C-alpha cells in the first residue's frame, strides 16, 4: 500500500513538472493520481487502526484467560 501510494505521488510529480506538455483535456490524469494518493493514505490509516484493534483484542483475550 505504501509503495502504491508512493508511485501515485511520483506520477503526480511527473505530471506537475511536465504540465505544459499536457492539454486541458488530459487534466483527469492529475486528478487520478491525487485520488490514488488520497485513497492510499486512507487505506494506510484504516489498516493501522484495524491492526491496533486486533492487537488490543489479542492482549485483552490473553489477560482474561490467565486471570
């Protein structure tokens, strides 16, 4: 997920640096890259939160069994 987000960011950077070569009809390329970046960041936040929930559940379950 991190690699994909970084690739979208790199593509957006390339598009911004070579922006004069693209006509106004191709502006959707940049928006696609930005959407990929945003979705990648949201995915990273989501997976980190889910991992924290799983860790908390595993820790809570083990403590409950030993007590």
